[in-house]
C-alpha cells in the first residue's frame, strides 16, 4: 500500500474514533464535568495522555486495549483544543448527497462505485465547516446496511444516512425530497441556532428529481460543473 494511502487510512480511523467517542462520552474532553477535577481541560487531557503512556509502558501480553491509538486520539484532541478552541463557530455547509452520485447496484445486487462521484464527495468533508449527509431511496434494512458497509470500506465519511421506511411503497423521486425536509427538521432540533447552509448533490440526468429539489428553494449541484442547476 502506498505511503499516502496508509496515512490517509490512519487519519480517517482516528477521525471516526474521535467522533464516536465524543458522542459516547458526552463531549467530556472539550467540556469536562469538573465534579472532582477543577483543572483546565488542557491539563486534564495531558493527564489522560500520561495515563496512556503508562499503559503502553506496562502493557502485558493479552492486553487488547489499543493504547497507541488512544494516545494518538488524545494528541489530536489536545492540538485541536489548544489551537482552535478560541475560534468562533461559523455556519456549517451541509451537503446532502444522493447515494446514486456515489454508487449504484449492479445486476448482481452489488454496489459499484461511481469513481468521479466518490472522489467529489470525499473532497466535500475536507472543506472548512462542511458536513456530508447521505440520502437514499433504498429501503431501511439489508440494502441500507450494504450501502453503509460500502461507504465505510471506501472511506466515504458522512454524518448521517436518511433512507426510506420499509412500509413506504412510493418511488424515490417522491420520497427523497420529503426525506430532506425531515433531515432538515432533525438538524434544527440538534442545533437550535440557524447555522446551516444546505446544498443538494445529485445527478443532472434525473431531471424529475432536480425539479423537486429546486422546488424546495435550495441550491442543487450536479456531479459536473457544466450541469450546475443551483443558484
């Protein structure tokens, strides 16, 4: 494997690990409870790093904890809190990507990548203040789990997957705009402030769906710049 690929995979693994743990621990690294310890958060992170170094030094055979990965995560958190904590929050650009842009199922039921679309989506979440959400007309269940596995295996990072309910018989061109409205309402509950700018990423070949997206009065971007259908 190329050096660049190995580094990218490690960085993506740390990124996903930190987001998962931050959710599980209630943002305790950035906003500690301060019930027992009253020290500032940077000092608390330094203590955790010392604990991990001690764990690495004294690790014995059969210890399955990946202390190296945890230490790497704390180093990233420390640098983030030290360098960027004082910066104000800025509006988030939310890109809602139709799964058809990234991949499609072939005649054997396996997802095949749209390489151009995949690379485009990967660049979106690297932008400042950008978040990627995936929307699909696939039915919740095995199909969506296959899609999630495909995205994970191909290092496509996204925040949330919106999909059809199993008992919804309507075609995707009807359901997808409704799913977007529901997704927008969901985000509004998570973030009461109006901090989101939305854009839909889709394929310009689906003219009917493009019309539905534009009816919601949001920018719509096709995979190719010359097919731009937004504002």
